[in-house]
């Protein structure tokens, strides 16, 4: 297998499809089947990419036990091996605790949004569920906003940063934040609040 990040791929479709018109459902189903069989602990990446919850995904991907048995019988290597040896440019988001929209509890229908790409201000914007409103909260306490860059060749989401001066939080590349404590947040689903962690 060869990874060609800048290649152009085309898809030729028939004018009349022999299956149900809901192609989105079948695309998700096939993506989840592939993830469940081949991606081991990294399957969460597919769920995040399609914005599908890991528990109760709402898509029946069927029984994959025969495919898993085939993989074992062929003695295929792990997906971790693939990432380390074939595709090391792939960004790994395995420490993700939650992924999705952050909705404002005081302004119904408004979500945290990355705003204009050339601006570093996070804004409130009517919820639409597109990539500019998708937030990744990691086990290390980072809140990253915007589309996830799948490889080192693509821009990655930015960290929500509080400089501690009482101003509106900004968005910066995580590695560019001067003091790491400025990019740490406590997120509690029950209370619905997101708070900046206090520096130790």
C-alpha cells in the first residue's frame, strides 16, 4: 500500500443506483465495518470523522466476526504497526475523551465556533454541526476547536487558550502557546460547564 497525500482521486457513479437513496447511511455503515475490523484501538478516529457517537452509533454495521476471523487467519499486522511503519504522518487522537459541539446553555441554539480562519477568536454562532464547531476534549485537558488535520501535511485544530487576563479566550496552535497551563480546561458534562484549570 502506498500513501499519496497529494494525489487526486475520482469516483465514477452510475446514473441509476441499484440501492437505497440514503447513500450516507451505507457510507457510514461501510466505514464503521472497516474500522471495527481493521483499526483496533484507533477506530475512534472513524467515529470522530463521521461525527458518530461510539456508544449507540445509530448505524447497524452488522456482524463482523467473519471478517475479524479472516484477519486473524491471515496473520495481518495491527493498525498500530501500520501507523508506525507505513503511515507515520498520520495524526493520532487516541486520548480523546469527547468530540462534538459545545452548546451555550444561556443562548439556546448557539455553539462555540472557530470563526474566520484568519482570526484567532472563538465565537458563538448558530449551531450547524460542521467542522468549525467540532470540539475535541482530550485526556490532557486540551479543548481543540475546528477540523482535525489527519496528517502532518494539513492544518490541525487550534487550542482554546485563556491568557488569564479576563479577556475572551483565543485560538492558537497548541504548540505555540507560551505557558501550557493557559491551554488546560476542565470539562464536566453533568454541569455542562467548561472551566479553565488553575495553574498548580
